[in-house]
């Protein structure tokens, strides 16, 4: 799967506009209760854009876009970190969230050493069984997407997304976007155009037959 912006979606907004009561919709999903904290070289909330997206399977979600990074430093720098929190809920109670997808572009630059990762946890998951991870790490390699299937579909989720970065040996590590989408169950079945046409013809024929019998 791969995510892209929705053609007819509203424009993205700065994360700073969503903190303290703001919300943004994406298809049948509502995202609100945003929080954000950052340290080191990570951007502040005015430097992070939140954009509605949809993936190739029609699952709605949001993209966090910004200059998430850590630059090499010789002054005892401990790296950089950003923590994003939000709640996602369904707008249709019959379309519960069944699974979550995470994708991004963590990347080691320069000396190709260090690490950058996104670790995602959900409020209901005390054991970490549904934790999601993407990363680019000099030792562990690269993973650009991850997903989890919830055992029990849910109408709302509390999500925490931790972006942790550490650059070493005059290199730098970057991440410019993180895409988050959610699948759902109970999606209404829409008949194909040909099937719908046959249904209309059948109904019209039935109505004509009943009228003839009455006459």
C-alpha cells in the first residue's frame, strides 16, 4: 500500500492550530485531541503540517509533514526527539477501526551512521502487542512501513507517535513525512454500475408485470 493526498480534501493545517481543541477530518475519520513536544533539532508545532490522506485501499488517515531531524554535534548532544499525540474516532458507528498502517521516509545522510525511528503505541495496548515501528538504523537496517490488526475493532483510538533521531560522526538523520491510515469493517457495499443497471431494469419489469396483472 502507498498513501497520497486526497484530491478533494481540505488543505492541511499547522499542527499548532490543532493543539488545544482543534480537529481535522479525513473521510470517515475524525482526528482531535492533538499534543506535541519536541527537543533538539526537531521542529516546533508551527513547522509541522497535518494533511488528510487516503491510501490505495481507500483507508483514510493523516500525514505529518515537517523537518524531523538530528544534526551531528560535538557538544555532547543526546539526539533529538518529537512526540505527537492524537485521538482518531469514526464518524459512522457501523464502520469500526480494524487495523492501522504506518509509513514514512526515515533516512541516514552524510556518513550514513546513526539512527532515526518512529515508534507508535495505542492507548488501549498495555502489552505493546500492537506497537508499530519504522526506522533507518546503521545496525538494524531500514523498515519504511508497518501495520497491525486489532483483535477487537474500535470506534476510537488514542495514538502516541514518538520520533527519535540520533546522528553520529558528522552525519545527519532526517524524516520529512509520516503517513497514518486506518482500515475499517462494516463498509457499505456499493453495487457496480452494471449491477445497479440490471437491478433497475428488474424493478421496472416487475412493476410493469404487476400493473398488467391489476389491469
